[in-house]
C-alpha cells in the first residue's frame, strides 16, 4: 500500500517541547512544501505565502483555533529538523513512484562549488557536495548522497549509494575517478 508524503512527514521526530506547541509539525512542513512549490523561498517569504493565502489555508485545513504558524515558528521547526530523517522520509515516499527496469542506464556524478573558490580546504570554506544518481529515461534524480569535503571522498559515498539501492541489471556510468585499482 502506498503511503502519502504526509504519512512519511508525520513519522519525523518532533524535537520541540510539548508545552506551548500550537501547530503540528506535519502541518508546518506541509505549509513549507506548498510555499516552496509556489516559489516562496526563505522564512519570511514562507510567512508571506501564509498571509497571502490565509483564507484558503484556514478553510482547507481548519487548524486549531483557526491560527496559522508565523514565520518565526516555521524557522524554529526547520532549524531543529533532522535533515537526514527528512531526506530519508522523502526518499521513501519518492521511491514509490520510481520504477527502474532492467537494462536501464543510470548516471552518477558529483557536483561541488570548489572550482569557484580558493582555499576550499579551509574550514570557513567548508561545503557539502551532492552526488546524484540520474535516470535519463525518466528524466529524474533517483537518489543522492552527501559528501563533506573536509571528511570524505566521493568514492565511498557512491559505493554506499549503489549498494543501498540493491539494483540489478542496470548499467551505471561514472567519472574516471571511480576507476580505482583498490576497491
């Protein structure tokens, strides 16, 4: 049985204190998702989306005491949210809608900004690279992994990504970086 995105979001741990909570975390994340899909990015912008659509949001969702969260509440929830848990929940939901067939070609590549920086190894220029597994037949990213430039290489992240998917009968294309003698 397929679960909805809201089902997965509702499973995320809520780290806020129970006292004083006015809004359910899942409802807040739904508002963030709706505003982001509508082109509103950033805490204040999400607050603007909520204000501009207040009537429709109140009618549709009927929140407790007919109140919607402020951008301060949105900010606190997003800052305290465990990114890895959110990422895993979103991946589980999205994977229900991706069907990879045998003989499919999947492309793996990492992207980083280090080429545009100088002294990128310094802590102040620390960044995270993204490794994506892309299906050109479906025109979508099937999976991704994070690489912290100060702690790890792209190679083990790609290996873990491939093994975690448990795919068989597919062809991967990778950079020459992954043609190592010792594996």
